[in-house]
């Protein structure tokens, strides 16, 4: 069985993930350009810089990170050059 827990952007969890043999996690900012599958009200507010540092720290421990992109509707923007 592969356990794939969400990240809450807390670097203290990285050691626990490592101990448990977790090699991958995922997360989402409370507010971003796309929106997604996790309700913002339940997410900690961190900056893009804090998130980037957290992801770097995960990678340093051999843990990959997936950013959650579950936008419902992009009004066709995803098919444009700027989108």
C-alpha cells in the first residue's frame, strides 16, 4: 500500500514523512489563480515563497510534491497561449 498524505506546508512533517517511508505528497495554496479540490477555509495561509521553500525541503529529503490542480472551469483559457 502506498500512503500519499497531503502537505499542510509544515516542515516539521518532513521528518515524519521520511520515517514513515512516504515518498510523495501533495498540496495547494489557500488562494491561487486556478482554484482546486481542497476548500480554502481548511487550508493554512502560506505565501508562494513559503510554499517554494517547503517543496525544496521535501525534495532535499527525496520526497516529491504534486500541486493540486482541480479547477472546475477555466472558461477556455487553458486553450489559449496566455492561459
